[in-house]
C-alpha cells in the first residue's frame, strides 16, 4: 500500500517538468508561494524563456501578495529530467497535450522521483488511467489540471486513475489547497473533467455559429464579456438560474424556463428534465446558496457585479 | 416606408410593459439614465413590487453614477397598457416568455402607441418574425434582449424580424447605446440569439453532467467561478484561445489544440475545422485583439484578472 513520504504542508522542493505557458505558470505560482522550484524542459532556450515568463508574471504576484520569503532566486533550471525530480517533494508535469508523450514522460518521472511523493499532471483532459500504464508506482500519479494562467486562476481539478491510490488524491487536494488553489476533487474520470467540458461546449457552439455565418468573432466576444461573462466570476450557471427564478428560486425557474430546454437555442440537446434531475438542481442550488433568500443573494450579486464593473473600468477595460 | 418620429437622443418618455425581474430592471436602468418611465403590468400588486425592485437597485446605480436629473420620482405606474404607451417615445416589452402572450401584447402596444416610435421586446430567444404577425405597424418592432440584471449588465442584442424596417434596427442600436448599453446588432434571426446560445450550451452540458452523476451542482459552480469564469468578463472564448496559442496566437492554438475538437470533451460535436473556419477565427482574433502582441495582451489580461480577483476579495466573495 502506497503512503506519502512527506506531509502536504511540509513540501518545500517542487519539480516542474515542462516549462511552457502552463508549466512556467506553475513555476511562477509555486515561487510566489515561497517554495523552491527546479524546472526542466527539453527546448534549448527553455531556461531563458522560463525566466522571462516568471519575470513577466512577478509584478502581478507582488500585487496580489507574495508568501514570506518568496523570491525568484528559488528557481533552478536542471539539465536533465532525472536531476530535476531526484530530490523533489512534489512534481508537476506540464508537457504538450499528447498521450504518448505524456505517458512516457510520467513513466520517466516515476522512475526517477522518490516513490513516496505525488506526481501531478496538468493534462487538459486525458484520463490518468490512460497515462499511468507504464509507471512502476502508478499509485501516486494524479491529474492536477490548472487554468491559464496558473499563477492567477485558482482552479485545479484533481482526479486519480484506476491504479491511483486514494491517499495520493487526498494528498494532492491538501497540497494544492495549501498553495492557495481552489480544488475540485472528482471521484470518477470524465474526459475533459468539469470546467473544460463546460467551456468546450460554449466554444463549440461558438465555432458552429461562426461556421454557419450566424455570428462574427467580435460578436461572440462581446456577447460573453458584456453579458453573462460578467456574472461568471461569482455565479456559475446553476446559481444564475436560481436567481432567475426570483423568490421561487431554482424550482420556479425550472417550471418557468424548463420548456426552453427543448428550444433549438444551441446545437446541444438537453437531457430530459426528470424528477431526479430536477431534485438534484433544486437541492444543489439551495446548498450552494446556503439557503439564503433571493433578495439577499440579489443584493450580494449586485455588489459583486459593481465591483467587477468598476475594477475593469479602473484598469481601462 | 417607416420613419422614426423621434431621434434616439431626444427620447425622454419611455414605457415599460411588464414589470417583473426583467421589466423592472429596465425601469431602474432608464430611471438611472435620467429618463421618465411609465410602467404597466397586469399583476394586482405590480406597482408595489416594481417600486421595491427599483429601491433595491438604486444604491447600486448611485454607486455606478446616475445621469443628471435622474430620480425615482420619474416613475409612473399606469392603470392600463394603452395609457402607458399612449405618448411614449420608446416602449420596452418584458412579458413572460410565451409566444402567444408576447405576440398579443406586442399587437396591443402597436395599436396604442404612436406609429413612429420603436418598440423593443426583451424576449430571450423568440424570433421577431414570429411575434410581429398581428401588428399593424410591424416595421418598428425589434428584439432588444437584455441580460439580468438589466440595470447592471450592459449587453443588449438587437435584431429585427422579416417585416421590421432596417431604420428601426438602427434606431434601436443608437438609442440603447445612448443609454449606456453595449449593443450587438444581428443581421439574421437565430433562435436564442448569440449570448443565450453560448450560455445555453454551457448550461445543457452542465445538466448532462449532473444527470449522469459526473459532477455535482457545487462542482459545476466552482468549476466556472474559480476557473474560466474569471476571464470571461474581459476575454471571450476566441480571445482566450488566441492567448493560449502564445506568440503564434489563434493559428498556433488551432494547430496545437485543434485535434481536441474531436475529443469527447463535451456532448456537443464540433464543426470540422475547415480552411474557411480557420481563416475566420485567425482573422477575427487578430481583429478583436487589434493585432497587438501576445506579450502585451498577457500583461493586460493579468492586470484585469488581478483587478477582478481583488475587487471580489474586497466585497467578500
């Protein structure tokens, strides 16, 4: 049975394998949280590019507040993958999205890194089950999927594969959370995880509209940024719908707007609004809004919307 | 040939037909922009509910800045629809989403309002062609679709029906823009317009995931609000993708992530990435980003992201 050799809160030495936009973003994030980072990337000029990326991100991280002792001097660029991970207490892999490449790289990391440490993969949508096949210690391999840029966007989706030990998933959840991330732990492998599936649905509908001449790129961008996109930093689709129901909340919204699920308002067909789906929505909405009144939620929504509108206005957006 | 009887910039008297969440939101918006509003709604307690809604919205509108002379005293509640619209210079209809109800109401408004004024409908997705059938002056009927809450979210989608005169569409575009709205004019009728199609695709994928037990309501909400949702107030899906391509922009992103369009990352299939779709995306992305460098856009994105993160932190989100 696999057991972690280091506690999530004790991790100081992190290895980042792959130092492009995502890997480099992880490097900047971990440095800003006061950790030491050893990075490796096969590109010949990877070290210089990585330092430029970290330098570009640093003012933003300073503005948000660095952890005690955080410094860019804690970055080392290793000459080989094996050197990078040899004494790491956590490894984040951020190679290009290619199943064969990632599986091979994870096997190399697994062979070179201490067996009691967790290895997270930044994959955008592959199942860990499909990537851990060649590993000797697959128990400690997890998906830790970030969003761009990883030094600012808090979300990380964590999920293990069939051969991942539950303790490694829990360890990763705790570790990422301790570095300031907002973590979703999935208990099953779904291609694209959760957030990418949602944004991919929106993206594909946008591509269809563009392809059919129904909207231009500029119209699609404005439709999001001047419209529903303004609410999405604080209300997801379920809370939005719950508020659209007024005092009756989600239940009223489903009665009122439910028929629209059958309208051709996107190319994606809706599931049937069965009793159990309805119940999951009503219960879930009450839970995420903590049973608060619609009037209260509306006041809070408006305060947040105004904060977002004013903040963007102040930075000239 | 239809001609407007009042210039968009000269409109002072606005009638709002339907005073629920959306209609009431429009009332608050127009009052805050210094206009006089006459509202009508068939509900027995509509006047009281409307005044409570406007009172609740007013502090937010004061924070954002009222127009000169804006006051809640400019609100009148009319006893009949006909009285509300008799001397209006613009009418906004916001009845419940029911095609027969809306068509009938628009016909009544059309019969009672001066023939040279524009009438806008808040419909979430009906085609004006299907709603204007019974009107005597269908030339001045347009869709003016807002987002909740209409007193804070700037987007309005404007589109005419087959019998709408082009001059009425242009008039509505100018009028809404002058009241501070961000307007998208569509040159063809697409069910759900643009923004609702995009958010509906996301919503339906969320419903599928919930229905299949792949995600909970809480996970869906966090996936959006802690992840891609943080970028959506300033970057739509195309700009996001353009930046994901690094210095190579959209073209590189399509080469790199294009294959993911065939992955089962949502239940919505993608259109084929043809040469013309690729060209539309590359050209469109360059246009909306004004040909600026990725480095420049990333600096700006980070500034905006930090502004949003800090603003939400300050209001306790």
